[in-house]
C-alpha cells in the first residue's frame, strides 16, 4: 500500500506531555489510533514537552508504537522548546518530500505551526491538520470569564490552528459549524471525526456493580458544577436510597469547598485527586451510574469511557454535550437541577434491567461511532486531502504571530526584541515587492508603542 506521506508528525501541547497522558490513560486510549495512522506513513514522529526524568519514559512510550520522539531534554521554557523542536524535526526528516503535521488538540497549534513552517522552508511539501476535539476557549469562558487571560489565550490558539491548517478535524457537527462560522473557513476544509476514540471494554452488568455508588468526573472547578451532584445525592439519601454515596475523579480548586458542602448535607464523598488509568477503569466498572454535570463541553471523555463499559450515564449539561446520548435510549438527559437529577437517580437505582438496557445501548453506540477503525479511516482521508490542498496552494505553512500568545513575558528586552524581529522578518518575506512599504508602516506603528502599559486580564 502506497504511504500517504513520507512522515506523520503528531504535536502535543505543553500541558499534555506524553508521560502525563500515559498516567491518566489518554496515551493508552490514543496509542492504537496513532500506531494505525503511522503505519500509513513512512515514519511517525511525536513532538512532546516532556523534560527531565520524564524524557526516557516519553521516548519509551513513543517507541512502543514505532514512533520517534522529540522532547525537551534541556528543560526550557515552552516557547524555547517550540523553536528548537521545529529545527530538530526538520533535521530528523531531512530528505522527506512530503510530511503531514497534525496537532493533538488545538492548544498545540504554536508548536505545530513552527514545525510545519520549518519543514516548508526546507523545501518539503507540508500539510497541516488541526485536531479540534472540542473548544477549550468555550470551557475557559465558562470557568474564568470571556475576558480572562485563559480564554483569550485559548481563542488565539484556536484561531492560529484553524486559519493555518489545510484541514480541521472537528469532534462533532456542532464544533465543525462553530469553527466554520468563527473563522470563515471553507466547509470542505472541516471534517467531522469522532474523537475521543474509545474502544469498548468488558461490559459490567448492573448486578455486578456496587449498589448506590454514584460517580462523577472532575476537575472540581466552578464549571464542573459538582455541587449539583452533591445536592442530588443528599436528596436521594433522605428519600429513596439512604446508602447513596458520591465519588469524584480528579480534584481541583473547588475540592475543599465541595467536601465541606457534602459534610453539611451528610453525603459520603470521596475525591480522587489525580487518578491513574487503572483507578478510572476500576471506578467506571464498579459504579452504579455516571453523573456528568460540567458545562461547555461537547465531547467529554468520561462520558464516552463510561458508555464503553456499559455504565449508564446521566447528563445534566448543555444540549450539545455528548450527542450520542439519546434520552431514554442510551442514557438520560435532565435539567441541571438537583431535583431533576434526584428523580432520575431514584428511578435508575431501583431498576437494574433499565440500567443494563441504557448501558448496553450506550456501549453499542460508542462501538459504532468512536472506535479506532472508524476514526482512523476518517483521519487518513482528511490527511490525504490536506496534502492535495497544500499542493494546490503552492505555498508552505507560515508561522503567524505565534509569539503574541505566550513566552515573551519571561524574556529580557533585547531577547524579546530579537524574537519579534524574527517574526516580523518572516512576515516581510511573504509580501513580495511591497516589502519597503510594509516595513515603513510597521516602523511607524512600533514608534507609537511607548504609551502607558495596560495590565493583562486575570486568568
């Protein structure tokens, strides 16, 4: 079978290095997909921000799927590793005629654009594919507000990824529609691919589970709205199930307040601060039902992972969250109110056949729509199309002003000036005969920047 390209480069963001993905089970969930994708390309390279002792682990993980790994052995700032990683990947793939660079999430866009740009400068035909499983900016807005640094940073990275990429992979239809509208994208450049990929595990019947154990995924933050689950379980204990208890996977800044609220309502609550993959799998196999209360999510991993092992799911979230969950068929969807959740929980806890019916239907839906084979074929088709788009475009990927989002605050005045000079020089190299006019206009604009500094919004 003819390879799609000479190499596939998968780029992770600084908040999700390989070693951390492995601990949380994400690497195990994605590794079979990455391996299958890599087998259709000449080589597979992973770019990760692992540093220090984690480097050896990251390279071992990459090797387990036949991939080479570029890590941050020098333990530097994220933006410095981004620059070095791009040069190292270009040297590693010297001689390759075609390469697909794909982000693992939109937050990896600065590094991915830098890598793709460096490869393009070396004369390689490069296709950039952006993976948009969900919109982190939407979640940051729900957590910190629309003008927060976190929301603005996420929005910048999403824009950089979507406007630079030849093809964008959206996790579901609503995400695709949002991206097309936000960034004025051509609809044929946005492909819907079912992510996250979840392979069905061993289905655990209702009678084999711990009775009255309600499970929820964190993190314990404002956006997760876990206090709704606590209050629902408190009402359940007073009425239909005095033994009901709640377990939350993943802590957060609201964990202590959540524990205090649970104690005041006499609700047994366990919070697993940083669960391992085995702890997550064990909890999903033992619980009676999974309750998901977080807002601003369309593709919550925890919901699909629960469905994969036949755990009935109860959603108290936005209408676009986990569209595979059809009320009364493959799960329950209720208003985000304690009273509504309590009624649903009361009905589920006394009806084991109903729980098995919902769990079985959810597991079948996940197997049909979110398996490795389905996702792999869709992504491979998108990668081949992206290479065709890149060939027709006749130009490489350009590193837009990626320095604007981060990194410069840690540099001194001279280092910062040099970094901006490199970015501006890159831009001027793309304006052809108009370079003097652009340079003059930029010089004038820079001359007017000596006014009072504005403080950045809080995260």
